[in-house]
């Protein structure tokens, strides 16, 4: 690993939740009413419009 950022994309042409999602990772913390810290977390981000029969194609 070089430590440089890189992009990761998941493509599911027949997917029912999304067709394409970009992966992300990071760490976050909060300190107010309650303390929390999460390191090395990941998530998926996508855009999709849904209709009565699933994803609406663009």
C-alpha cells in the first residue's frame, strides 16, 4: 500500500438496490452529550430513484 487515496466502485447492472455505488472509508468521533469514536469505518454512496417496480432508469 502506498497510502495514496484510490477509488472503489461496485457495479451491479441487474441490482435491485442500486446500479453503481462508490465506496468510502473514514474515521469520526463526537464529544458532547455522549462520547463516541469510530475508526476505519466504510460506507457505500449511490443515487437511485425508485418506482413501484424498482429502480427508475435515467
